[in-house]
């Protein structure tokens, strides 16, 4: 049984002993741990997007919050200066196109996939 005072290595050891394959990602700033079960970690990919129309850090926060709530999104990073978003996601749960559509519906943003699983 896991308890809140256990460190990540103890949790990893317990889960490994259960015979389950998993990947753990530390997610800042809360240091929450996402445990992904199953044998198909090839399903997790990173997609890069160009995002036009961001004017301030509130835009960045809105995109990160909204996309981060999509089931299957592992991490989101948005750069105001570079006009880019980088999203790591589980393809079988949320596609690159679904993330793109999500960003395009948040506000007056114009989002396009730059590179990732659906772009050669």
C-alpha cells in the first residue's frame, strides 16, 4: 500500500513487484506523479505546434490549463516568445489534431501542427 510520505523510488519498487509495466513522469510544479500502466509506451509522443495570437502570459496559462485538462495529455509547455506549444500526449487517448482543435477553440489563437506523429 502506498502512502503520501513515500518517495517515488519506493512507489516504483512496489509497482514493479506487482508485475505491471509502467512509466512515471514527474509533473512540475506540484511534483505530482503520473503513472501510466500498460505495455504500449510507444503510444506516448510529443507534438510541436505553432500558435499565433498570443499576446501575454495569461494566453500561455489559458492554453496550458485547457490543453492540460484533456485526457491523455502528459505535459504541456507554451512559449510566448517562440509562439509555440509542445504537448506530450498518449495518441490513443488524444490525437495531435484534437489538441490543435482544442487550442484553436480557446480564444483567438491560430494553431497549426509543426511536427509530430501526423506530420512527415
